[in-house]
C-alpha cells in the first residue's frame, strides 16, 4: 500500500475514533493498533537493535517457510528438510518470537495463573519422574518461569530473563530437529536429556500460550496433563492407569503424537503460507481495493454502507485469518459511514463483527480449519471447499438481508450515487454481456491451460507464467488510466460514491494471485502448500513490480523510488505474515498436547460414555452440548485451537452416538459443526474479542455490541444443526442441478429465518407471523421431517429377511441395518449401518457381492464373515454381529411436495403483511420511516 494510502488510513482511523458516541468506549489510534497487536502480532517491538532483531527473525521465518514449500530444495538437492524437522524449526521460530514480541500480562488473574501453572506442572512431572531422574531440574525450570513473571515484562524492552526464556524455548524445539535421527532410534525409551528437554519445552510452550493467546488454552492443556498423570484417581467413568513422565515426554515431545503432531504439521505446511499470502496481498493494497469496490457497487442501496461492510469484510476474510484484524481494518472505514446513515453505534459495530467473523467460514482459505479438516477427515482439500461453500455463501446472503431489514425498520437511505444509472433494460443487457464474456473467458482459460500442459511438458510452467504476466501488464495498463484509490475520511460529508467502473478497473490485477491460488487448488489439484507457494510467489512478483510498472505506464520519473517502495512493502509483508503466525503456531502446538492426551489415555471413549449419560443418547442434546462446549472453549481459545480440541474430543462421539440412534452423520458435517461454533465464540459476550474491537471503533457498549452481533449471527448458529440432519446443504452426493436447487431453496429458507428472528419481513411481524416464518423456513430446510410422518421412507422388516430385502431392492439403494455387536473396547452396542445394494440377479448373488457370509442361529441372523475391502466392511459390518432388523427404501412421493403447503403459508403471510404496508401520500415519492 502506498504512503498516501497509509496516511489516509491513519487519518480516517483517527477520525473514526474521535466521533464515537461522545467518546464512550472509543480508543485512540495507538490503542487500536495495540489491540490488534496484542491479539495477533505481539505488542512489543522495542527500539534499536533488539527491535530490528525481532523483525529480522520474523523475516527469516517467512523465508524459511517459502524455502521448504518451494520445489527449489529438490531441484538443487540442497536444504531438503523432512516434515517432522520442519515442524520443529517452525515451532522454534514461534516460541522465540512469542517471548520476544509478547510481554507477559500483569493483571492479577494472569499473574496468578502464570505462577500457579508452573507449580502444578512441576509437581506433576516430579510425581511421574523415575527415581533416577534429577527432580531438582524440574523444580528449577518452574522456578525460573515464575521468577521471570514476577520480575516483570516491560513493553519497551526485552529484559535478560525473557531472553533466557526465548532461547530455552527455541532450543527445546530445535533439540528435536538436531537430534531427529537419534530420537527416531530410541522412540519409547527416552534418555534423561530427552525428559529434561520435554519438561522445559512443555512448560515454556504453555507460558508462551498464556502470553500470546490468553490463559484459556494454557488452563485446558494443563487440566489434560493433570488427567494424564493422575488417571487412577479420576472418577471411575473416566479413570485410566495413569502415565509416567517417560511415557508423557516420549508421547508429547519425541514422537509426532503430541506437540509435533498433525495440527503443528498443518500450521507448518499450509497455514503459514496462506497467512503470508494474505499479508502480502494486503500490503499491495488489496484490502483498500475490496472496500472501495464494495462501496461503489452497494453504497447507494438502502443501508448501503452496512451492506458494503458485509461484502468488503467477506472479501477481506479471504486474505485475513483474524476476525479482530478484519474488524479493525475494514471497520474503521465502514462503521462511521454506517453511523452516518442512521445505524446506532452498537448495531454498526455488530454488523461489522458478524461480517468479519464470517470471513473465516468462507472458502477457499477458512482460516486454518480447511487444512486441518483435510488431515483429520481424510478427504481432499477440494472436497472440503465444496462442502463448506454453500453454507458460507448462504450465511453471507442472509447477513446482507438482515442489514436490509434493519434499514427498512429505520427508514434509512443509501449514500448519493456518483452518476445517474442507465435504464434497467440497458443495465440488464450490460450484465448479460459481462456474464457471457466471463463465461467465454473462463472456458478459454480452462481449455488453453489444459492444452498447454501436455503440449509443453516440463516448460508449461514458464508458458503459464508468461500468459499471467501478459494479463498482469494488461490489467496494470487499464489501472493506470484510472485515478489512484484512496481511503477518504469516513466522517467527512459524502457527496458521491466512487464510480463503479473506474473503481473496479483500478485493481483488477489483485485478482490474479487469487486466480493462481484457486486454479492450483481446484483445477491442477496441487497440494494446499504448493498452491499457496505459487500464489505467494506471483504475489511477490506483483509487489515488486506494480509500483515501478505503474510509474512507467503513467509517464512518471520516480521509477527507482517506486522500486525501493515495492521492496520495502515486500519486506513489511514478509514480517507481518510471520508476526501474524506467532499465535497460530503456538495454538496448534499447545492444542497438540490435548490431542496427544486423548490418544494416549483413551479419554475419547470415556467421554462418549459421559456425553451419552448426560444426553440420554438423544442426538439433539449431544449436538447442543457440543455447541455449548465449543462456545465456552472459544471464549478464550483462538478458532484454530478450539476446532482442534473440540473435534478431537467430540467429533467421534457425535458420529458414534448418531450411528447408534439411526442417523448416519458424515464426519465432515461434524467437523464443520464444531468449526462454526468455534467461530461464534469471537462474537459471543462476555469475551467476544471481535465485539470489543468493533465497540472500540464505534464508541458503543462492547457487551451490547456483542449481544446484537450474536442475534445477527443466529443464522450461522442455525446452519450447523440443519446440515447435520440435511447433508444436501453440504453438497454430499448431490449433482449440479440438484445443487442449484438446494442453493436456491436453502437461501430462501435462510432469508425467512432471518426475517423471523429480526421481527420484520415486509413490515413489522406479529408474533404468530414470526412463528409461521420459522415453521416455513424449517420445512424448506428439512422437507423430509414432516413428510416422513405421512409417508415413511423405509419399510422395517425382521433381520431374518435380510437376503429377501436385498433381492427386493434396486441396485444402488441403501439398506439400513440395525446391528447388535461389540464396540472397540468390547462393550455391547447397537448401531445402524447403511449397506449399498450391489448388482446381482438374486439375493444370494448380491449377498456374495457385498462380501457377507451369514449363519442362522435359531431366530437370529448372524454375520459369520466379512470380506476384506468389501462394501460390507466399508459399511462397518464385522463378523459375529447380529442383524436385528432391516429398513428397506419404499416408493413414496418426493419429500419436496412438502414445499407446496410451505409456500402457500408463505403466500398468506405476504398477503397479510402487504395489507399493512403504508401508502405514500398522493403526489409524493418519499420513504416512510417506520418506528
């Protein structure tokens, strides 16, 4: 971003603060910057050599991540680092920067917890240590951490004791890198040095988590470590034999089951590059471009600034993994404009919060969760994006509609247009030509790329880069004809909005790196890490060249200065990307402790019993418990850590108990469910940090802002429950035509849900109208719920008729089998399995094709054997299970006939509300203001 852009941003941010509700709750610009820094990048950048060292280490971290992600090590046969070793270096950078950039919080609660946790951990480690281990080393480590906390942690310098903590923490992580070969040879038999390094590493990792993320994650991880050591003393339902220090150190620090597990691996391989890509894109000016485009296109609509805030935050969410940074970046411009057109401070802040937080559910990036799901669920990245796309899009459309309803309630107007729009017919023709042109361009690009690869072989990359460069130069030439974009003062009188055409054309080249990213992920199906590398590499090329190229195209003489500016922006972007990653790196490593405890102690199976006991086996109660737990954990945990913890604990529980209750829940649906409620915690009072950030800009009350934002986000909270029971929303086994139908109907249902919860449709709702709208929305979302009461979709038959049911069913149908058997720990269990009916003429042939051998034991039909790799094994069937009953699909009218009464009811509501619409006075064309 240019110096002019930066100056404008500082000017408008300062103006936004000055006008906030008579100063109530408003923060200064420095305080706003510190708010973002304290939660995302670290609030300490001391002057002089130490400050430069912190920036230099951050720069080196980004360069290291680019190196290991690139194909260069394999091309040069130099600097090749294994995945495990890369995780250790990644964590070493994160730990060093966490202690250097994040001063220790001095509040009484933080201080108390910072002292208490090392004491607890020291006692646990000494309790579990072998008799030959020098326990005084453990006490010394804990005492050192406590002493460093008590000695203080100034923000303007790094004292010597914090240098010691930073170097010790980084050294503990690098120990795994330096001794990787020796550690691999003694897995399961750690020596004393391994135990000591693990103790130091775990204790300092938890202290780094407290500094960079707050106390919540540190407390949760400590509780799990207590459970690991003191298992025999736990209540019988969750008790286990307990683990020694050698077992814990080996599991948590030496192997890849704990700290250096999947979560840290995803942070190392994928997440860093996507965060870096977003930081570089923002430094190039894309954030400003997205805001201006949104305002030029939507600012003239009723409540236009709020609608533009939703769209610009959605686009910014593509390049920002932080909801707080998103709020402060876009909110300092959008919130004051929303207040200008009539939004109260709390509602203006709430709109920004709801839209900024939702940026994390929008593919293709989705914060870090999309890449974690790839590893945890075991499906390709493209599938994760496909499943997540529809709910995220519907949620954003509903938020725009909520803003429209708020504007209708208050009789708001949009901002003045910059031009007089052409007649509607001409606009439709222009839109049609644009859509046709985009389709033609997309087809041309698709088939051109498809031809280039086989034609040019290994040189195809150079040809594609040449074409992208030509497109880039062309788009830069178009942008050079337009006036440079600036962030104006949002509190100055608004005479007109930016012109849409010139505004859009001024930054089209920012779309090219996103095109490279999406193309690599979706079309070439490269790994997420390699896709992010190529997108980042092209973004670096743009950063270095856009300023001098623009100067050349405009005939300016300051080309050397523009080259230096581009280089400075690149370095700033590399540093910002690394500092943005400190908290994520620490979060994924600390969450790895919790995942390691789950795998080491088997607490997951015990937790399933606890949840089943609390819920009585009711799946809806299980989902509610999971949602509440996600919200509670998320109040102090970042979204990534929250997702890791809750998915590790409860995702298998929901799948297992759902299967026992006759509902087959796909694993991806459960993981998205957990993820959505983890995001909601950034909104929910009393700890919703995004709400506090928005209130700091708007001058409103943070708690009220959070409450309003929570009600705006009810649509996001409703979606997970809906796609658990109706997986069509996730496009699971849904074709294109059906997918379009689901999108249209689900969007209508979500808009009706928003109208019901906001109390306004065409006019203010009466209570029974809101209830009817909720009923209609639910029916459209789940047409089978009521329809199955009239036309049961399955015919239940005794288990002994299984073979006959196979013969009577059509190939491809799914037979639902109620099975009795034993679970993984040998306890009796009943569950439902879905067996696809294979091809065959008779029931016996289909039984053989399914890979099942049966035996009859009196009136019981038992499975004698299941062939390896057969459809039966994939369905979860195993030998010695009993088939209790069979549910075969029956011919019934389509469940979508339920839409007929639903839409008739909707017509009644519309008719009744239209009768209450105010009639404009004769001869006047004014908007009526509603109370």
